[in-house]
């Protein structure tokens, strides 16, 4: 199954200030703020929703097609993803802009001051999915992830025009898009992905009811944080899957991306949707147990064992033949 994952590709610069931002603010001088914080920790991480999802699918043995725009500073990142099984040959390299950057400083109270430089991501819309599909020998599914809004709209329409099944996954971009833009991304999607907050915002911006949304998509997947995930479809009972308890919680960044990666990987294996959701939940837990959205590994034996512990032996047995090591005969 050839899956193309479109969306943002970025580098995250995550900094920690040991004090409190509020202690540095002068109440009657807020109209002229000029502050500098001495940082005692810096983490540089690979990120971006499309890259995170592609990495997760690669960790489960697939070779997804990453579709996005980057700068000429992408070489090291490209090498990392290729080693992880991701096809980066469809990534556009900008001649003028750097790869997108996310800069975030957190204080001791977990308050955050952040900036996002979109950079080359602004060129996402210049990528033609028709050309990608032709070069790849066809596409079975396209995930239209959060990126430049114009690019998301163009790629969604290209999927419709080309008859390509697609997943609508606008995530954080819903906050900046108009109701008309959001509404243009939904109709005809095989799956729509949101979290609970985005689900409410979607209905508010479009004026649609919950039922109106279900009329327009094949299935609506809502991630529920610690509650797991829920899949709804018109005329069918909802499917709810609980999350997998984490052994330790180091970093929540990229949990939703990992869920999508696990779900799409299992979908390509042909297992039932509930099993695909369980695979997504387990991969999401591996992410929270690591520092960074692309710092976990999938060990086939351990993945199988945790699947059995969380969802039962039958669930684990269904996915075992598809896990990377088992497929390669090394476990």
C-alpha cells in the first residue's frame, strides 16, 4: 500500500528557562517589553507533523512517501529519515527559504513563549500530487496534514480530482483557517482526524452539527488524550479504544502524530479498524516514553508483548506477522 504523507517538516528548538517569566514582567511597563532569558538547556529535535508520521510508519516497517517543502539545510534530516525507511524523494527543496523552525522557551511553571518560522513550508502548495503519484507508480492513500493552508486546500482538491483516497488532518491549522477553508478540506475524506478541542472548533467554524460532519466523511477519528481514541461513522456504533499505560512520561510532543502513524500502518496491513486504532495507541505510548517525536524505536518482540498486555493475545497475534523484525525473520 503506497501512502503519501503531506504536511510540515520542521526542526524544533526547545529551551528551558529555570525561573518564571512572570517574575521578569513589570506591570506598568507591559507596553514596552524587552527581555532576555538566560537558558540552561537546549534540545534540538526533528519534527513537523508529516515527518513525525512518516518516521512512525517507517519504524513499523513501511516506506511512506514524505511530501513537503524544506530548505537546502535538509541534508542531515533527510539522511535520518531515509535510514528510518522514509522515501524523501518527493520532498521539494526551496532555493530561497530555510526549513521551518519552531522555537519554544518554557519556564519552571511550564509557561511557554514560542515562535514558528514557516520558511519553505510556504511552498508546499507548489508540489503537484499528480506528479508524485505518477513517479510513485500510483498512490493508495494520501494524508493531507497540517501545513501551509493554501497547500492543504490544493492537495485536498487534487486528491478529489485524481480519485485518490485521502485523510483530512488539519490539526493545529484549524485555529488560523476560516470556516470556509476548513469546510473545503472535509467532504469526501476517507477519514477525518481531530482531537476533542479541534472537533468542537470544526463545528463552530463551519456551522455544522456533529451529524453534518459524519455525513461528509467515511469515518471521524477523535483522539481523546488519556482516554484513547474514538472512531465514528454514519450508521455505525462508535468504536472506542483505550490508551496503553506509559511506563514513564518524558515528553508528550508528537503523540497524535504517532497515533496516526500506527493507525495508517495497520490500515495498510489490512487488519480490522479497531486493531489499527490499538496499534496507533501503542505507538503513541512509545512516543511519550521518549524525549522527542522521533526518538523511539519499535522492537517487534516488545511491541507484541505490550499489545497483548494492553488488548489481549488475539490482538497481538493479528499484528505480529506484520511487525518489522517478524517479517524479516529476525524475531
